[in-house]
């Protein structure tokens, strides 16, 4: 009986302090090894995941730009152009500067810039840009011109997605995140035209006469927390009269869009925050027929 008691007592004996310390040390060493091995893998996974999301954003914007240009109404020299508004990185408020650069412009398109202007039909044109936000003035101009306001309800234009119906309560502090620079904006204008003499021929040049509507093709959550910058380059014309080298006998053919996705706000875009970039060729349709 005494032997059984001694054996039971031995079995109930706990770990010593030395054994506990050794166990803790081994556990710490093992944990450190696991973290050391896993940390680079986790970092790479998160980086690849962010890169993939940025690529999806850029591809979506490229598809949208292609669709807008494919549904354009570009039949002559003056139906599309690129202008450069402000220096890169400027935080422009509203598209007053965009409008100013386009209004009455009769010269040949700049080879590159940050605003693409295309004719959509006989009476309207569109500007595509990421460098300016939709301002209160832009909103009010469209709001006041809307003829479909009934009993305070306004649903006829896309600009109303951005703001409350009461324009008087709107100020810069209440701007929707969807209107900020770094998001692709579509600005629609009622257009006017002027005649430009090129090599003895009258050429029609379209320019915006007043704002008609503003929209962002995508909601803010589509951008996954990124901001975007789009610039246009290599604006190219093609002949519409065989053998002629005159601009009067040419029409806009295509432009190259460079889409950059940043992991920062528009004002903080830099090479250090650039996540992904790609280029896309945008072909203009002729007479509203997709080429």
C-alpha cells in the first residue's frame, strides 16, 4: 500500500521551474522562426493583392475610355482634341479651367495633356479628366438649367447622384468623395462651333458653350481606396482625302491614354505611391459608327 501511495505521489509531481523556463525559451525560438519565415510571404501576398486591385481599377477605366471614344461623333478635324490644364499634381477646384481652355479653342490639338474633349453628337460634347473636381458652381449651373425640376424632385441628370437637392446647403466641406480629383469625371457640354480657315478651306471646330451635366462613371468604392490620374499623348490624325496633307482634310484617329493608379490622395501622388500604370489606345468612331 505504501508503494502505491509513493507512485501516485510521483505521478502528481508538477514541472520544475527549470523545465518551464526551457519550454518558454523553445517556444519563443520557434515563434520567432515562424514569424521570420512568414513575414516576407505575408508582405508579398499583400503587395500582390494590392497590385491586382490596382490593375482591375486601371483596366475598368481603360474599358470605359474606349467605350466613350467608340461612341463619339468624330468626322472632321475639329471634333476631338486634347488640352493640358494645370501642372501635374495641381489640386484644381472645379472645371472652370477645363472650360476656359476648351472654350473657343480653334488651334490644332495638343499632342498630349490631361483633358480629352470629344464630340458626342450634333449638339453635345464630353470632356474626360481626373485632375479637377465637380465644384458647387458646376453643380448649380446644371441644377438651374434643368427643366425637369418638379416639386423639388430632380432625377433627370447624373449630377444629382453627387449632392443633395438643395443647392443652397452645398459648400466645399460637403463635397461628395465621388467628385474629388483622382476619380475619372465625365463633363458634358452643350456645344457651339466656329469656322476655321485652313489652307483656304472652312473647317468646323466644336467647343463647349455651357455645362450640361457631370458624372463619375464609377462610385467611390470601385476605386478600392486608390486615386487615379489619366494623361493623353500621341494624339494622331488620319487622312479623309487621299493624297492631301492639309489638316482640313484630316480627322482625329486615336489617342493614347496612360492610366496611373496611386495609393494616396490626388495631391500626394508621387513615384513612391504609384501602384500600377498601363496604357490604352483610344480609337475615335467616325460619324458615330464604331470602327
